[in-house]
C-alpha cells in the first residue's frame, strides 16, 4: 500500500517563496547592472574629460613670471633685482599715463620691471623722489624744482636730483562759468586748485600770485570741484595737465562752462611757455575754430642721483638705457600723442642731466651722425645715377629729389629683405 503524503500549508508555500526569492534576486541583479552601466559610462566620460583637460592644460604656457624660482629667498632676490619705481600722478592725469606707458614699453620680465605709482601729483612727486623709500624716478615740473630750491631751500638739491629727459609741456586749464571773462574777474572768489600736492596746487598758486589776483583758494579733488562749480559753490577750478584730457572733453556742450584765458607776458618768461586750448581738443568748451591762450609748464622725468656702484644706480641705469634704446616705440599708437613732442636733446634750465642719460644721448648722436654720413653717400650715388643735370638743381628741386631718394631707398631695402 502506497503511503499517503500529507502536504502541509507551509510546504505548499515553500515553492512559491522560492520562486519569489529567485525573482527578487534576478530583479536585484538587473537593477545593479542598470546602475553599474550608467556609473561606468559616467566614469569613462569623466576620465575622458580629465584627460582632455589635462591635455588642454599641457598645451598652454604658463607666463614665465609666474613660474617657480626656488626658495623664498631666491624669489625675493629675483623679483627685486631689476625693479624700478616711477611716481606718476593722479590716476586720471597725463603724468600717470606717462608712468603707465613707461612700464608697458620698457617691461622686460626679470631683466627690467617698471612699477608705476599713483600719487598726489607733480608737486609732491619731488618730495617722494627725495624721501619715499624705493622711489627711483618721478614725473614732475621745472617750476616745482625751482620752488623746492628757492622756497623749500632743500640742501644740495641740484646734486641730489637730475633729469633724464624733458617731457612735453602741461597746459593750465582754468574752467569757470561763462560770466567769468578774464582772470581778474576771479579776484576774491572761491577757486579750487586741485588736491594738495597736485601740479595745479603749486603752479596754479604761482601763476595767480604773479598776476596779482588774490582768490579764496580751496583744495578739492577734481570731480568734487566740478560738481561745486556747476552748483555755483565755486567760481572756477584749476588743473595743470597735458592736453587733451577726458575730464574736460566729456563736459557736454551748453554746460554754461568755458576756459578762461591767461595772457602770456614777461612775468612768465623764466619757466613757462605760451600754450593754447583749441576747439579741436575741447569742442564743447571752445567755440569752433577758436583757441584760448594759456600758460604751459615743461614737465621733467627726474631721477635721484645715485652714486656709481650703488644698487639703485645699477637699476636706474638699465631703465635709462632701455628708454633711449626703445624710444621709437613711444612714438607709435596707442601711446599718448604727447610723446611725439619730446626732443630727447632738449635741456631744462637750472637742471643737470643724469650722467647715464647724457652718455646715451651722446651714443644716439654718434649713431645719427653715422647714419647721416651713410645717407649722404647714398644720396650722392643716387644723384650720379640721375645724370649731371641733378648737380644744378634749385634747393626746392633738390629737396623734392631727396624725398624721392628716401622713397627709392625704402623700396630698395624692402626688395633686399
């Protein structure tokens, strides 16, 4: 007799539970696979991205100035070895533009680094050159030097401070309401001469003093002065700065403001020159086709007269050599157009040219003389090629032929290159 198998409810549940567990395990495995595949793809993509970024980074060149140079002590020596500081002036002024462009043109990495410094202006720059640590070169003015010599009575000033080159003149701008027709109309009125230490705070005061016009002098920064001039709190503001400058050119037409003329006379013949402000430079302040007479003062690139063998002498000597060697770069756009007014050989009355600048000027003259001799020889050959008739030309005809020769020589040089 075949035994009877009793199937309990628990036994019946086991296959179902087993099937459920198997299904769950499969689902879990599928889920893990589904999760792993995106993660694997993401990892692969990330790896590719990292490789791409690494390749890109390796393709770029880090600026040499940012590369490591060894120990802190070595880096400190490297960064300071050929550094020269130039004090310029107020941030919006022409003198600060000069200082910035000196830095741009003469920069040669670790071989020469020029650091321009924003200051109060030309008057205080001479103080900075004399007394502020690490200042080697300054943009200042010839009348500032005279003031320090005669009024401040700085001992041995002529020996301590020399000049490198004479810079272009800076014009005196006197801006006032149109009811002020001449300087004398400002007598007893409130006039801002710019912040203390600026060129106008000294030159402006000297000019008004020489003209015998006593005003109530205040020393506002220029934006504040302009605002107070518009509201009538000031009768005029004075700035001594190389033209043109945006501060004035941006004043809109019909503002009720204009430049007050300053007539030149013999009382200014010692340090000043005749200047003018024209409608071409300031179309909203000067009537079309007209100009306004004013006083101009020569600017100077001054240097402290370090003794030979001094470390600071060595640095500034390299600065001066680079200045003369790269001078033509200052004459090209986008440099300030006033660089083109500089005559490297121009002297500054009462000042001594620094010995290194004097030597560089001598070398430059020798080169010009040699170049002129070569040019004369080439021109003689050119005339000979034109025949004997060229020897009897009138001066204006000879000049025209010389221009033709220069063009011919330039074309010849291009072909040879």
